[in-house]
C-alpha cells in the first residue's frame, strides 16, 4: 500500500465502524495544547479530579504515554438526539432536574470501546510488520483528546473549551488510536472560529470560565454532580439550585456552531426512559444503572446531585 492508500484504508475502516469523521495528526512534533493543560494543572483548576493530576505527565506528552508514537488517529461520533421539552407543571408530582444529553442514551464508553477494539484488530490484521503497536483511547486514557482532534484537522477548541466539529458542532464524543508508524497527517486547524462571540462564557450558570478556552473545573457543575457528588466539598459547590441534576449543557446549548446539529444515527444514544429528567425521588430512573452514564455517580450520588440541583426551588427552567 502507498502512504495515500493506507490513509484511505484506515479512514474507511473507521467510517465502516460507524464513526462520523476521522482525522490524523503527527505525534512526533509535540503534544498540542500541553502548555495550556499544564498551566491549568498549575493553577489548580483540575484540583478536585485527582486522576487528572496523577496522569499529567502522560497527558502533556504523548511520547510518555506510548514511547515511539508516530500518529494519532482521532475519531468523532455525533450523539445529539434533541432538546429538553419543557414539562408542564401540572404533569409533575414533584420537581425534576435536567440531565445532560450525553447521559440520555446508553453509556457511550462501551460503544466507543467496542468499536475501537475492532478498529485496532483490523488495523493489526492488515499490518505485515508484527512490531507495530496500536493503542486505543477514549475519555479515560491520559490523552488531550480535544487538542488532538484539532491537530487532526477535524475542527477547533472553542472558548467553551469544547471541541467544535466544523459540520456537527459540539455534540460529539471523541476517541481514537495511537499508531507506532507514520500516516500522512491532516492539516492542523490553527485558528479558533468563535469570532467576537462569548455566549458560552456569558451564560455559564456558575461563571466557570476564567478566560477563553480556560475552564476552572472547580466551578463547573459537572465536576460536582457527575464526578464528585458525594465528597464534602460538593455541598454548597457551584451549581446548587441550577436545575442541572447530572452534567450541564448550557455552554453547548448557547453555541451558534450548533445550528449545524443533526440527529445521530445511533440507536444506543437515543433517550432512554427515566434518563432525561430526574425527580428527587429518582422514581423514573431505572434501578439497574449498569451500562448508563449514571453508574459513575451511583444511585446515591445521583440523588444527592438532584437534591442540590433543586435546592431553593430554582429547579425548573
Ligand atoms: C476532565 C474532563 C472533564 C472535567 C474538566 C473539563 C475540562 N474542561 O477540563 C469536567 C468534569 C468538568 C468535564 C466536563 C465536561 N465534559 Co469532559 N472530559 C474530561 C477529560 C477526561 C479530560 C479533559 C482535559 O484534558 N482537561 C484539561 C483542560 C486543561 O483541557 P480543556 O479544558 O479541554 O482545555 C483545552 C482547551 O481549552 C485549550 N486551552 C486551555 N486554555 C487555553 C488557553 C488558550 C489561549 C488556548 C488557545 C487554548 C486553551 O487547551 C486544552 C486542551 O486542548 C476529557 C477526555 C480526555 N481524555 O480528553 C473529557 C471530555 C473533554 N469531556 C467531554 C464532555 C462531553 C464533557 C461535558 C460536555 C459533559 C457534560 N455535558 O456535562 C462537560 C463540558 C464542560 C466543558 N465546557 O469543557 C468530551 C468532550 C467532547 C467535545 N466535543 O469536546 C470529552 C473529550 C470526553 C470524550 N471522549 O468525548 N470534563
Ligand atoms: S458545563 Fe455548565 S457549568 Fe460547566 S462550563 Fe459548561 S455551562 Fe459552565
Ligand atoms: S458559544 Fe460562541 S464563544 Fe462559545 S464556543 Fe460557541 S462560538 Fe465560541
């Protein structure tokens, strides 16, 4: 295979696994945005998330994660399935809190992992060189995914810190594979196409942005209602009374780039019963949370998050 043919073959393998877009970045000329990431760690913005601090060296340098890495192949999947419909107050027996769209369907991690494993297998199957290495990543591996997606030419990291795909907007999951050989890279995106817009920063319910693209995770609602619902600091943390019971989508809801949003083709991401709104009693949330995003916080954590979201009666919007 010529280098161009190989690139086309890799792209087709990923698209045939139902990823919506694919890009390639060179891993030999630096890890993108590592300076911004290290500055955020230094400033304490990621302090409540110990896994971010503990893996900072690998996140800031892809060569520390996989020595000999030559290419980062990034995949993108659209998960948008619609907007929150306003409840009619008379329909409700008790107040409900909102859930972020990424949790409406079944857990995306399993969807990603299954396909990335298949991708890895099919890449290794055509590779004649048995020394080749392929390492998969999605969310949990120490990789600066948004920065790599930008370097792979797929879009840009906006003032919201979200990766914005040029056609799909922000409602996407990211993942990919690190390869131990060179593949012709895409032209990196070097600009931020936000223009004079500052809507995400202005509308964030907890003023979590300390600058364009700079999110202080200590102030982001998601830190407390998804990642750390049961720690003592979560009590009275930003987000109390915000109406967001699990995650938060405000910085995406206001983003003009989402005028391009299209509904995902993936059945697994369609809204499941009891996943879109959460009553304080969790009456509609399924008992068994395995295979859902809520499993991370456990039932007791979800309940605490909903109680905080609805505190002081500001729950509905
Ligand atoms: C830790 C984490 C969080 C933390 C911290 C968020 C954060 N901004 O760091 C919390 C729990 C708050 C969180 C929240 C959310 N997360 Co999250 N999270 C991650 C994780 C595991 C690591 C992110 C990271 O490295 N943060 C470190 C900081 C420094 O990086 P950053 O904020 O991304 O900032 C980038 C830029 O803004 C830029 N930058 C920073 N400062 C500056 C300054 C200048 C001048 C410039 C030019 C650039 C720049 O550099 C950074 C690296 O690219 C990734 C998965 C992964 N492995 O990458 C998922 C991930 C980023 N999360 C994701 C999602 C979906 C969310 C939520 C939307 C969930 C929700 N609805 O509640 C929110 C969005 C909040 C937001 N606006 O970012 C997706 C994002 C997909 C996308 N299209 O962007 C990811 C990629 C998971 C995935 N595999 O799909 N998350
Ligand atoms: S997810 Fe919500 S709280 Fe976090 S930065 Fe975006 S708007 Fe702010
Ligand atoms: S809301 Fe405006 S400033 Fe924020 S990411 Fe979208 S385009 Fe950029």
